[in-house]
C-alpha cells in the first residue's frame, strides 16, 4: 500500500527553527508537495520538490531525498502565525496525490 | 484575483436530507477535485474531473455524486447524508496533472449533519 508518515504534533518556540519530517512509500514518484493548513481553513501551497536537494523560499525551505523516500520542511524565525498543520503529499505514478495526515505545529511565545 | 470559491462556507443538513455543495474557479484550470477531510486526518479524494472526463475513486460511496456543467463550476451532491458524512469538503483545481501542476484549494465547506 501507499503510505505517508509525519509526526502528529510538534511544539516550538517563537523565533526558533523547526524541522518537520515526512517519509513516504508510494508506487512511483512524480513530486512532493508541502501545504500549510490553519485550523478550519483550506490547505495553501507552500513548496514543491521533484529533484533531490533543498528548495528555499524565504523563511521556509523544503528538502527531498528520493533514494531515502524522505523530505523535510524547515521553518526559520518562527512566528505565532506559523501555528498550523503542515501536510506532506506525494504524487504517485498515476499522478494522484497521496496525502499525509499532517503535523500540527504549536508555537509558544 | 484568480481564485477557487466554495459556497456555502458552512452547511447544516438533517440526516438523510440531500445537500449540494458548489465550487467555482476563475483560474481556467482543466482539473477540478473534491476532497473530504475529517478532523486531524488527511484529505480523502472523492473524485475529480479532467475537463468533462469524470474520475471516481474506487472507495467513494455511491451516496456521493458530482456534476461539472462547465469549466468554471463543479458540484458535490450528497444524496442521503449520514452522521459519518460530517466533515470539511474541499474543492481544488489544477491546470493539468503533469509533474509541476499544483493543486489550489478553495476555503472549504464545513458540513454538519443533525
């Protein structure tokens, strides 16, 4: 079967750095997405990786290792508004998105 | 601004009473998706349209139907809602289904079944 694993919940301090990991086992790979979802709202697109390495976008960076089936989302200079769930999704060989359940990130002052 | 719009944002229905959720987009995207998401769970794809080509997920209950009368609009019909159908329903669009095509979501409709 296809599977995406992420930690259920993480806590971090305002101003700090946090890394959210995602491991996947899917039938094929055609890219990995990270979305941010605030409580009661829709997911919003953060990043896309299809090649190995680090993609940086302001305070957020996303890393991919296809050989290890592994990605992480790195959030720097954390702000209270970063409190949200972060969902990892992988596009499989059928170009369907396989979603993780999300990691709830709690930011403390 | 180009966007994905869902109406209503909150919908309350009674057990067994049919309900229709709507989605519209101004992105001129070819693909439209309907997802069901329950609290702290991954979004679950119900079906999607590539243009007028309808694709139903194998485990989507028959109770759920969809219509896409034109490029801009897509509807989700729940024929006889049960208590287990209470969830957030998310509409998403993408230009295509290629490697770099990203899905963009509407704000969602939260369905309550009494």
